[in-house]
């Protein structure tokens, strides 16, 4: 089962993401970048890293791009192989190219989704990231016991 970390300071957007994604995996919800870094660190320590992190860009305490850089540092610190690193989808109302470049190239995000969030676009991105099959089934298999 996929493990998702949803990071969003807007309650309506967080609820919508959760409603869409919880049918495709387990969702943990946090409201800012600092909490995202903590949740990622705990998941890595438990050897249950997230498959996908949906990360808002503009948040209080720690913005999304800075949180992503810290999460990527934690993944390297825990010697997570690149193919096991979380896929990261930046979610933002901002469509400006500078923000996209910073998120995708400097932060090593895998996708960028512009709000308002639309279910079809989100599901299409999950398929593009390899987290869903063409028919919508999850790709991630449970870890061996």
C-alpha cells in the first residue's frame, strides 16, 4: 500500500487531497514544512519512507521548497537509494516559472500541480510518477513480513 504525506496549511486543500488520495494508500497529514520534515525523519527511522509527499510551497514556519531540501538531505543521511526516495509533488497556487524551477530543479521535486486541485490531474500525476497503474491500482506492494 502506498504511503502518502500530505503537507498543506489550508484545511480545505488538505481535506481535498486526503479525500482523493486515501483511496490509493495511507495518508499522514501535517500543516507546515517543519512538521513535514519531522514526519519524514520518523518514517525514515522506522524504515517506512513515504512513497509520495504532496507539499504546498507557501506555508508558515518553513516553506515547501526549504522543507523538501531538508527531506532530501535526510534521505541521503539515511542512505536511501535514489529509486526508493519519495516522489514529491509540489502543490501551489503559484504558476510563476521561477517558483517552478526552484521546486523542480533545486528542490528535486518530481511534479508540480497548480491549485485548485483537480482529481483527474492529481490521479494522472500519480500514474506519471509510477504510483498507480493505468487502471488506477496501486503499484506499491506491501513489504515482506
